[in-house]
């Protein structure tokens, strides 16, 4: 795995898919699972109709309720009460990093959509097998079709127009003769940024206590805890 911090790659997720990640982190911590796996994240993606994941499932005629049930069953088989400080599993972070490359290089995007994560996972034999092991219904997914027809499949998804958590976006070219840094294009009010604050932070969050989560490399990250 690269030395990119989990906070950096997670903050490239769309605000829609990051909300699902926050719920997955809370579930992981409350259950005492050893790691935050992509499994828990997919479980919450399947519960949100605004995600690319749900749009992709429906495009292939996959029963979303069936997938949700299968994911829930897979989660129930994970060992509980293993730790109070779960880590993001290395394969999950690696899938997010590959999804970033898919989004930027293939689609010229500046965020990580759940569809890009699917494309990344289905492009690797090990992660494709892992994905399909969660639910036999996912055998119907076809990576080539997702890559080719993504706009048609998930163009109306809430992730299509969502900003990444870090608030980044496309930059406009500087006017002729202008000096200094290139400025971003105006794009309206930026969404509230969700952070994984450092455990060394001295300023408590405004909403509720935080639950800690670490990258698998051992760096502790934190996320606000709230009810699902």
C-alpha cells in the first residue's frame, strides 16, 4: 500500500458516499470489528438511493434489497469485540486509491464516486472475487459496460453532481497576462467539509463525541460519531 494518508484519499469521496463511510465507521467501532472493510461501506451505499452503487445495481437488473440482505449477512459473520480502535483495511484504502486514478485519468474527474470504486475493484481479479463473494447477485455486474455507459447508468445519481469532501474542483485558466496562482471557477456555496481530524486536535467538534479510526498502517484518524 502507498504512504498516502487514509484521510487524504477518504476526503476525495463525494459528500454522498462519504456519509455512507461515516455510518460504516460507526458500525465498525460499535461492533468492535477489527477493520473497516469495504463490505460495511457497500452495505450503507445499498441503503441510499442517491449513490452510484444503487444506480449501477438497478441498471443490471439486480435486486437492491437482495444485495442489502446479503451484505448484512456477511457483516454478521465478522468477528466482533476485537478492538476499540478499528483500522481501515488495506485493500479498502487501495481500492479507493485505484478509484481515484480511474476517475481522474479515465473521466477527468476530481472526486471518488462509488462507481469508480466498483470499476477499480472489478478490474482486479482478487478484489472482483471479493466483491462477488458478498452476494451472488453481483455476478451480473459487467465492468466494460459500467466504464462505457457510466453517464447513462449513473448520470442522475446524487454523486454525479456532488463535490468531494475536501471541496476541491476544476480550476479555470488564468486570464491572459494575469500573474499568480490559477483560481478556481466559482461554483456556488461549497458543501460543509467533513473531516477526519487528528487525534491531537485540541478543539472539540461541535456535534457530539468523536470515534477514532486508523489506517491499517497504524495512523489514528477520527470521525464524528452520530446516530445512523
